[in-house]
């Protein structure tokens, strides 16, 4: 490049600068898209986890039973304390009269028959 004039070298460097700026914009777009896809995948995994889990709502009145909900039930909107099937079985052993939400019907996802009598009815 030493045999090029200064104005030619300026023009070449401006072209290189413009090309690199274009490449940077393309890379930023790709990164943004990958981050959006990653966030969507994370959200989908969280939704799937909630749908395959259960939640135990503490008893609100002393002497009553806690209530079992499916993980995605809108009636009890806590984002923590998801239970797997093994922990639900433990809860059912500990609370034989465990109330089950009529809205989300957790007995169906557990593969057990619908309770005949709900406490407090």
C-alpha cells in the first residue's frame, strides 16, 4: 500500500471502515436475535416446568387443610415452591383430607380419581 497516494489510502480506509461498521451492525442484530431466542426458550422451559408441577397453598384458616393446585393455576399465583409427583405423594400422605383446587383439577394430572368431598363444602 506504500505505492498508493494518500488520497487513495484514505478512500480505501474509509471503505474498510464502512464495511467493518456494516459487519458490526449485522453482528449486533444477530446477537439481539439470539438473545431474544434464548429468553423465549427460557420462558418456554419455565412454562413447561410449571405445567408439569404442582403447588401447595398453605391453609388460610387454622384447622383447615392446605390446597393442592397445578403449577400453572391462576388461582394461586406463587412462583416458588413447585412440587414434583414424589413430593405431592408425600403431601397426600401427610394431609389425607388435602383440598384440591376445583379450577385447575390437579387430580387429573396426578392420575387419581376426583375427590368426592372437598373439605369445607
